[in-house]
């Protein structure tokens, strides 16, 4: 409500800006999407934050979800700290919690999960065999961010590492929006059948017994 400049991610609902920002606010789109055209490099975002703040503006870096989960907040805070610019972090609701709540999935339901792991999966080569086994055999709920396009590989790797073929899996598209879609299945169904699935971004994958609920 007080911001002079808002640097906003692509996942931020525009209604939030329209409803709460002052009329003469300067809104700058700085969204990123897996290196696609129109994405703004992180170094450019860092530069914009500092430049506008050093001109005396009150700057808001508006993110989708929560700043501490799979974001580039460390780069941004280092930039501000190195330049002596003061800041405040306002916590948000990360996608795993928002998506699970809207879908009615209790991530740590008593008797079904001992914990929850927030993960991302892009390159199988970066995951060790011991880590695959740990994921496949844990009683924790697994929540994968930004992993829908590699879901068939993820499901296959988990199965080969010892995860039961009937392990419940939920795919949640566009979570917490009016067009949220929840698709329920098992690991086995996504090893082959959905290899070319085109999920609507952003998509979250939840794997575990809690999906039964």
C-alpha cells in the first residue's frame, strides 16, 4: 500500500496489485520461467532492486509463495546487504502448503506420514543412488516443486529404488486459484502413461499415503 515500486513475479495474482497498491505505483514484471523468452535474469532483478532503493523509493519485491522456499532470495539479500540497503521480509504461504490445503491433503497426517520433504527434481544425474533409495522408502510425504515436466522419469526412478507401484500421487495444477485442478493416481500410472503430459504451470506433485485423504 505504501510502495513506490513493485517488482513482481509472474505467479502473483494481478488483483493483489490492482486492489492494494497506490494508484501511482510503478509495477515492473520480473518473472522467470525456466529460461523461456521474456524471463528476467536474476542479476537484472538484483540491480533493479538496488537502483530504485538507492533513489529513495520504497521498493517491494513481490514473490509468489514464500520467499524462503525455492526462490533466489539469497542473491537478493546479498545485493542489499553489500550496498547497505535495509530490508524487511514478510513471510508468505509456500505452494506446498497452499496446494495441500486447497486440495484437502493433510501433509503430515498422524499415522500416515512422519514428516514432509520439500524437493525439486530436474536432472537425474544430480541425485545419488542412496538419495533415490531414501526418497523411495521414507514414510515422509514428498512434495516436488517444478518437476511436472520430468514426472515420468521421477516416477520410474522412485519405483526402481523401491517405492511401491501403488504409492499414491497427486498432481496439482495452478494451486489456490479458481482454476485449480487436482489429479490423483499412483506412481505406476505415471511411469509410462503420462510421459508426454502437458501440465499447466505452475504444477506441484505430492507423493505419499496422505494423498489417499
